C-alpha cells in the first residue's frame, strides 16, 4: 500500500526533540525525511542512542557544513528537490547562513519553509534560549508554591517539546494541502511556547473568564491508582459518573457509600478513598478485573515500560513494530497511532548514521545539476 505521504520530501535541520518527533511521524507516513547535520555539529541527542534511534527511524541523513560555500550549494541542490524545509535554529540564524525563506524559494518556489523555535520568530523573547521546563512554567503548568521547589518532582515528560512536535507536523501537512489547493507555499512559524499554551486551553480559558473548569486531574475518590491483594496495581477512572460509582460500591460491598453523588464524594474524599483502597486491597487483581468488566467499570492495569508490549490491546493493535538488521539484531519501535484503510505503519529502516546518505543523495544531486 502506498503510504499517505509517499512522494513528499522534507529536509530537516531541527534537532533534539520536537523536530525529530515531528518528522518521525511524517516519515512513518511515507515522507522522505532527510536529516541535515553539520559534520562536526550533529544532533546532540546522538549521544543518547536509544532516544535518537526512537525518533529517527525511516529517515536518511547527510552531513553538510552550511557555513562552507560548497556545503551550502550541496544543501541548495537538495532544496530544489524538496517540498519542505524544517529548521530549528534561533530566529536570524538561517538569514545569517544565507538560507532565509526568500533565498530558498529562489531555488524552489514551491518550497514550504517551517521554523520551529522556543518562543517563535517575533516578540521580546524570540532570541531567548529555552528548554522544556521553562516553557511549561511560562504556560502555567508548574504551579509550585514558593519554598516548595525542592519537594516537588519535575515533570517526567517534555510536554512543550511534544506539543511543538505535533504542531509542526500539523503545520507541515496543512501547508502541503494549502499548496495543493492554492499553489501557495507558506512560510510557517511554530513556537514551542505557543504550542504548550494552546495545550493548556482547558485550564486557561476558565481561569481568565471566571467560569467553571473541569477538575483535572479529577478529584472523585474513584479516580486513581489502587493496590490489590496480590501486590499488583489497577487504575480506576470514575470521574463524576454516579451510576459507575454505584456499581463499584456494589462490587466491593460498600453499599453504604453507593448512593453518594459526585460533589458529596469529592467533599468527603479524605474519608471515602481510604475505605475504597481498603476494599480493593482485599481482592486479587484477576478477581477485580473480572468483576469490574462485568459492571463495565473504567479500569486498567498498571504496566512498567518493559511490560507495555505484553498488553493484549497493545499487541492486537500492533503498536510494537520490529526491525531486523542484517546482523540479526532486532530493534523494537512504537508505531504511529494512525491506521489508514486498516493498514498499520511499519519501520522501513533504522535511524541513520551521521552523513550515512551523503554519497547517495549529494552525488546524485550533483550529477543531475
């Protein structure tokens, strides 16, 4: 089956996390993604082999010195064949390299140019350096009381990077559709701060307008992680559904709590949830899973990272994809969460070595120029 983005070529100079994650999604969907790195300044995440491998499968790589006239010309020859250039430098760097959108479009007027930066191309912070934690904090995600900084764990996931990666992938596919419909090849500005502020919409809009927000995370006593008698854990995710709470109480013999409504449960959470935990801890996970399923309660197992591939639903959805290298070594990856016409995306090649495709791409371009 032809993949949805077959025939689309993307040159990416956006390294670290958001750029590689965005182009990973597009490469998995069929785009020819070419990583452009400096011979002496590769993507700094190459030192974390697992991270780099995870985000750069299905891509090719060239090593080009953009400050060298010959290297710049090599890059421009690639530009003439590309649909998209994605770059992740601070604003102004591409201009100083002589590779601003106006210059690139002289070689390819149909080229879509996408800039991915911490704060965007405009505004007082445009030149400011930033990594994920600073952007999460600016977006209102880290509401830590003064004096409690050392007691509160830092967020385990780079939410600003992931938000920007998804925004960049959406920007590229949208710009490709716009070009197809109108002929216009856009210059797109993607900001990590903008992206994570947008993800905070459900919290920010009610706060600004004095309206009632959803409780996130929910404070219903039936929402959380619970230990079972046999040393396992289950999640419950009852969030205001009184009929589900009633069913849970029936399963666990907490009949005196069964008719409590959401607000009453939340108000009495400190006394109600310990009773719920005690009731769950009297039973093994298998017993609980059987009865929770019978009552159609929202629950699930708690998996370690190593256990995720063993989850029956993960296996049925073929979320784990394997690639066998010529030496027989097998590397496992996570597939795209998109299914087109019932077909799952796969892994066509592992992450490339630095400059692995120089001969293949740059020699071919030179011979055809």
